[in-house]
C-alpha cells in the first residue's frame, strides 16, 4: 500500500486492501501516554483520559510502525479504493487492534 504522511503531525494513513488504515499509538506510546496523564492531571482509572491520548485524532503519532483499520463512524470499516478516500476518516478511532507491521 502507498502511505500518505502528514508532515505537520507525523502521522501516516492510507488505503490498504480496500480499507482505510492509519498509524496509531499502541504499545509504543505507553510511556508517552503515562507522562501526559501525569502532566495533565489525568487518571489511568479514567480510561477516557487514556483513550483521548492514544486515539489522538491524527494529531500526534509516535515514531513507531503501529497501524489499525479505521472506524467509518458507524462501527464499520471505511472502504476505499485509493488513499485520498481516507482523508476524511484518518483521525477516526481504530476499529481493529493497533498492531505492529
């Protein structure tokens, strides 16, 4: 798959096997997430704080090869034929696990 990189955020996304996917923050981001939670006064007990940082709406990606298939906004996979069809959903939450590729 050809990958589009967003220079301002460092996040990559694209169309892979006819489904939109995006770089995501999973295992590689645990340290960053914990540091931000402490800095912002969040709590690991409040998973909304945790997920707000992990699912960063395409705003900041760790420099790690973790990817996930994206939610179309209705709990389904976002179909695509080319990378540009993923522009509007690149910041959506992961529908699949965030996994190393």
